[in-house]
């Protein structure tokens, strides 16, 4: 144990002595230690540049040395970077080294030191590191200024996908500062109370103007920001290639790829370097560059293309033989000669590339936009090719290009030229069809023909010749000429058979003739129509083969059946064909197309075989029928829509649905409940026959409200559910009342009409008009010399012929023993001639309007007049005396007569003696003469004095009234 302790003590003493010796050796400075270390700052690129030198080196001495560099941040113990930098050192040489900081230099202090060691085989004894140089402190914050807030780095330029560190420096520790990237707050790390940093990973390109970053004090107005420029990564040039067209210039091209997005802030350059010649050129363009071929006829070239910007450099290489990169120029002077109906000779020239080079030229011939011929021709200077198999009057286009025949690289550009062959007579007969109609005993034939195709016409068609031959009279020919581009004409023919020839003509000749026979029959035979279903490819039609000699079939249809012009179309088919597909770009969904299939006999007479109709695509009915309601009763009504056309609908109508709404909501047998789109419930009646256009809705309730709608339906749906029509059923007794009231109303109206038509007769019978004395025709007979304008009938102007005296006693009662009422007494004023024994000159009537009491007595009438007047009568000598006497006595008598005892009746001279006391009249009264005019009238009062008996007068006689009689 004691021996072990002694040994351990001896070992530690020896080790301590060795370390002491080593420390003394290392403490001695090496002869080549780094000296004069200086540190500079590049804030733009955030770099530290170091500069130092190595003393004690001979002027011509060179040593390979290693320098170890340490960089600390914030404090010396926080070492963030250690790097060994190897280089060859010469005497008195200044050495340089740069370091780029990820953290902006303004955000923290940095410390730098270094040491060196010889790494040269010539001095193996110098293998130890020298002493560290003293720490060099770098503090940029002292030069920032006195602003309260700073953000770094400023205008930094990085590539897309890089990591970037952002920091801010605040002069106050009390501020609460937030930083934002494009408006999004960032989370950072605090380096010290005044500095915080933010690490951005994998930054992306946002815009050419850069990415915005700013920091602001939460409770203040201080805000600072920077712009971070993010560039897209510089791509390597693609498709780098070089070629020559004239052996004098090489043209190099490439695809630069996508832009970096920062062309202003980060310009990029392209450099072309050729290694065999050692020449280098800076390209002026982004995608191509020219290189002059060496005059010493250099054949091999090795190019390096370098794309470069501040952040990155990319290079590509290419090695080639000049003779293998020849791109000939386009041929020129292309001409055509000896052009005929079917042939043409093509010639061209090429640019010379030397006598030792042969070019391969390719010729393509185009017709109707398609390549129809290809030819290859070997050419040195001039080329020639004969094109054959061409069509007459056809425009062609030929193009030619050339390439190196020995080492193919690229074709030259095409050189194109057009030419047209010569015209020829049309080679095909026109495709002809007809439409026949019978109008007023004549056959109206409309001829249609399709224009010949360009290949068939062989030139421009100028006109069409139409020859009409009467088969019953072969000598009768009719020639028509229709100028192009017309495709139809109309002929009016008799009801006989005609053969029609149609030919097309151009400037060279005439086409073969199309022959068609018209028999005079319109061809509207009754053939049952069959339905067909169309598809996207068209209508598939088939028919039964016809026995006998058939030269072919024709299918006829209209592309626009709703258009009056129809746009008639037809298709010729061979005799062995019994089916075809009819397709057209004009076919539209919801339109019915009708097809007719004709057979063509050997005599070229067409006859109808079948009719077919269908839709390319059926659609739901577009409209509902216009319904008329009739026969409305309390239990039913009738609906009819006879004017509804099913052929104009966009699908085949299979029937109709009748919808009926009622408040009760009950459906009777023959109907079913249906729910409409508005969730209303109604009854639906179904009519399966599309030809049935009348329906009786029964089982209804009296005085009930109903709504109905009639809509068609087809295989693809039914018509629109529009507005319902409202109807209310009457009560049960309304028809009976109508049957009674209507005849009554009719009878009343008939009576009113008859009364209106016989109103004058009724008025005359029931209430005649009172004569107006101012309008009496008697006034026209008065010829007064004193007053020729007399309009009022005075007593003295009247010539009386009869006076009726009516006795009237006071009192309203009459005893039964009282004798019969006295008859009125008539005083006749008759002519006074002694020889006169006939009747009075005029008849008279009694007007009951003047005296109602007189209506009970007899009317006036003529009575026999004795040849001699009674003794109490005297003859008036003149009318003037009579009138004077009458006037005087009348006035006096009127004053003496008590009121109500007598009445005076007006007697007219124009009434017939049809009433009155017939018993007082003689048995054979004299017949009155008819009055030619209304005679003068007058009234005679009671107690008239007897006139003098002087001579006769032309006036009538007068009979005086007895006393006590009334007078009128």
C-alpha cells in the first residue's frame, strides 16, 4: 500500500513538470502568426470583411498556412462560427476573408479573432497553432442614430425558398413592439431588452415589388418597415443549340426558362464562351446570340453558355461539327408552266451552299386544304417537278422546302405558290327532282336541281338548259334557259305526260342530261303514314323492295317544314337499296319531319311508295288547347278543343289529361287523384285517343265551384300546367225557370214591338189629337180683303152648316119615370136655292173632346132637308148679314144663359155620319158629297133673330133652337 502511494505521487509530479514545460513552449509566439487584423462592414450584403497579414516572412518565401477564425455574437463566449481558411501566403501579402451573417449586423455585437498554423511540407516542425489574436469588436448600433425604432435588414435580396432573419432595434425598453409579414403578425425571439429577431423559413415569391415587413409600437405612432425582395430561382438554359445558314454566322438559341421576377433588382446576363478558340462574348439578348465563324474554316466548336445573376450562376455546354449544323434558307422563285387540264410543271431555285453540298427538297401539293401529293427531289441549284393527275378548273397550292442531304439537321421554311388548271365540260348530270301540283286543271311542276360540285362542274356553271318534251306529241318541244346560280324553276303544263331534260353548261361545254318524266298526276296517293324515331345520327328509314324493274329510289323531305319555302331536299338511292339514314345539320329537336319514299320506274316515272314522319328528338308539348265550354248544367258541362292542331306540337300527342279541381276534393269513377306542382290536389281524367277533342265532365254538384285544365301528353311528358278555368254549376231549377221566363219575355217584347209599330193607329183609336185651330186648313179658304194675313178663325169668318143643340138639366139623378133623354137637335145650314133638294154639301162629325156630356147623345149627321124651309126659319140674304146677326145674338145669348145649363158642341164638316141617333134620321138619307177641303165652321147661339126674307143666298140654311135648349 505504501509502495503504491509513493508511485502515484511520483507520477503526478512528472506530469506537472511536463505541462509546465509545454506551456512555456506554447507561450512563445510563432514566427508566422496573423497580425494587423482589421474588420470592415458591408451593411448592404450583411458581410464582415477581414484583412490581415503575416510578418516575419521573407520577401520571396511562400508558405501554405491554415487560419482558424472564430466569430462570437453579443459576448465573446457565445461563439457562433468557426472556420479554417487555407491559403498560400507570400511575404508582406494582405490576406482577405469575408463572412455573411444571417442575423443583420445592426442587431447585435460581433467579436472576431483568429490564429494560424503552417500546413506546409517544407516545415514539418511548425505544426502547432499560434496564439489567438485579440478579439475585434464590431458594434453597428452605435452608428444608427437616435430614432426610436429600426428594422433590419434593408432591401435584402434572397432566392425563393431561402431562410431569412429579421430583427428590430428599439431605443426604449418600455415599448411593446409587434412585427408583421404582409399583415400577419410574426412570433420572434428576444436577444436583449432592446432587440428581437424573427426567423422566416422557406420564403416565397409574392410580387415583383417585394414582400412588405413592418414593426410598430402598440401604443404609439412609431412604425418602421422594410421590403424583402424574393427572387425566383434562376433556371438553367434549355434547348441550347447552334446552327449556320450561310457558313458565315453561327446562330445560337436557347430557352431561358421562367423569369426570376426581379429583373430590375436582380438583372441576369448570358455569356457565350468557345473553348477551342478561347473567345468569349456577352450576349445582348436573353434567348439568342450570334457568333462569327472563324475565317480559318474551323469545323469543331465547343460552346459554354452561362446564365448568371447576383444570387446564382448556371451553365450548359454543346459540342458540334459546323457541317452538321446547316439550316438552309427557303427556296425562292417558285413558278408553274405548261398548265393544262390535268398537268402542271413546277420550278424553283435554292441558295448556293457550295459545290460539295446537295440539298434534298420536299414538294407538297394541296387540294381543298388537304395534302394530295408528296414528292422528294435532289437539288443543287435549280429544281423542277411535273405534277400530274390533276382535276380541271381546280385551284391547287404547292409548297417546297429543302435540307442538307448528307447530314440532315433542319428543313428550311416552306415557300408556297398557287395555280389553277384549265376548265373542261361538266362531267356529271345535275341531280334533279320535282314537286307536282294540280291547279285549275293544269299541272304546275316545280323543278329543283342541286349545284354541281367543283369536281363535277369542271368550271363555272353559267346556265341550265331545260327541254320539255310532250310524250303525246313528240314534235312539241319547249326550251328554257335558267341562268346560274338559280336552282329551281316552275313549269305550267297540261294534264299529259312530259319528259324533262336538264343540263348544266359552262364556257367549255354541256353536261350529260338528267331525265325526269311527269305524268300529270300530282302523286298524292293515299298511303298510310308510318312513324319513325330519330337519333343523333339522323332518321333511319327502310321500305319494302318493289317487284319489277326499278331504276332507283328517291327519299324526299323538308329541312324547314315550318317554313313556307320548305327547303326541299332529296336523296337518290340505287335499285338494290331498301334502307338509308337521313341526316342534316338543319334538323332541330321538337320539329316534325315528313319523309316520302318514291320508286323510279324504267320509264323514269316516280310513284309514291311510303310516307314516314318523326322527330329527331321529341319534346314535351309546348302549349295547351284552347278549350270551349258548353252545355253547362247543374251536374255536368262539356269541354271541346276542335281547333287544336297536334301536328304542330314538338312530339306525337298520345292523348289528353283533364284536371278538375273542386272544394270537395272527391274523385268519381273514371278519374284519379293527382298532386300538382303547387301541392294542390285535383282529379285527373285521361283521354287515350288524340283524335278525341271533346269531353263531358259529369257527376257534378249544383251551385258548386270548379276549375278545369286540359293539357296534352306525349311519350316525353305533358303540356304546361297553366291557369285553370273557373266555372260554377247552376241550381237544378234554373233551366225550368228559364224555359218559362224566356217565352214570356219574348211575348212581351213582341207585344211592345207591335204596339210601337201600331202606335199611330192606337193613338187615333184611343186618344186622338186635339185639332189645332192655328193649323187648320180652313184658314187657307178665308179671303179677307181687310186682313189678308188672318190666322185666327173668327165667328164672322165661318159659314156654318149645322148647329147641334144639347139640352142639359140640372141634377145628377134621373127618376125612372122620366122620359128618355132628349136627342140632340141639329140645325142644318144648307144651300138656300129653292131647286135644291139634295143632301147638304158636306158631311160633319161631332168632336167629343169639346163636350163630354155630348158623347152620350147622338153625333151629327145630315138629315133630309125639305124643299121649303119651315115657318120659323128665314132665309139669310147674305153671309155677312148672317154672321153679323149670329155674332150679336150669340154674345147676348151667352150672357143670358146660366152656367151649366147648356153646352155647345163643335161640329166638323169632314166627319162621316157614323154615329148619332139613328132613329131621328130618315130612312133614306141623302148621300153627302165629298168635301174637297175643310169648310168654314161656326157656332150659333140660342134665340137667334130671324133674318130677312130677301133673295136667295149661297149660304146654308139655319134652324133656330127652341128656348131652354143648350147650344154649342
